[in-house]
C-alpha cells in the first residue's frame, strides 16, 4: 500500500487570521490527486506550493461558503488557459452547480459561454449515501452551520485510507459518525472557549475527544484567539503547507 499524503494548501478561517490561506487540502497517493474544499485563495496556495492544479481530478466540497468553494472559478479558468485536458469532477451538496454558475457569472460574466476545453462534471451528494467517484468513496453527514450553505462533514475512502473532515460546524454527534475509524480527522476549531453559532471551540472539542474514534486528530480553521494559544494546545494544529502522511 503506497503512502497517502494530505497537504494543507490553506487552513485559515474566512478572514485570513494569522495571514493564512482559506480552507483547501490536497490529497495524493491514489490513482489521482484530489482536493478537499477550494476556498477563494486556493489557486494561489497551490502554485505557491508548486502543485500543478491540472493534476487534480476531483474536488470535494463540505459546504457552499466562499472560503470553502469560492476558488473554483479560478481553478477552472486556470485549466482553460493552461490547455488542461484532464476531466474535473466537482462533488458537493445540493445546489452546488447552481451556486457555481452564479459565482462564475458575477466574477467573470460570459466566461462560461461556449463551455470549457475539458469536461467539468458537477455531482451533488445526498447525506449518508456513500457515493463512488472513480476510485474514491465519499459519504456526507449533515452538520450545524449556516443552513443555506448545505453544510456536511465528509468521510473519504481513498487508496485504502479514510480521511474525515468536519467542514464548518458547531458540535454535533454526526462528527462521531464521520470520524469513526478514520486514519485522520481534520476538524475545524475556530475559537478557544467562546461559543460562536456554527463553529467549534477547543474546550468543547477536547471534552469530546475521547468519543472520537479517529486515529489522528488535526485541527484547522483557527481564529485569532486560537492562533494565540497554538503552543499550549493538547492537539495537533495545521499550518499552511503542512504535509502529513495518512
């Protein structure tokens, strides 16, 4: 079994706390690389790390906030002007295709006319129904965040490994389902102890830590209060560019 690596292209919050890029993780080691979330800064992050955006065959979206899916127009346009031929599959919650088209029309009016030089296929995933996407199996679990973004945690089976991702959410027992038996669980942790609707804090996560059935826990989406305490935490914290072996 070959090594699977997960690289944090961006692990920051929506407001670039600590100067970090927005959420996006690059996973490779299987048949082809995939991307988990694609925040607005993702193309910059990929190129800064020397990652070829054209290598990505699949993008998985946790929800439809701009810091998690807003980078898709740039990813697609980069492929168009780089003469990409590899098909691209984008898999997300309901209304992903509609929202993507709306964002494109606002940012680059008319850019979609005539289609793309490569196939772009948008797949909308139903909750708790495993979906086979090439060699990858994805299961989504509804979580608690802004309802209009259709938020879900992701459980991804890739090259013999299981990667779980919370997306953005306050605590919900759905996270226990997503993380159970996962090789790594990447979990948002926006705040230290402050209760913010739709987001987790460190104190709550540590209270639940023993219930999580994952082998490894890594936190991301850290706000300023969390970044100020990174050296004091009893959990592994992501940073932009960090690469881990799953």
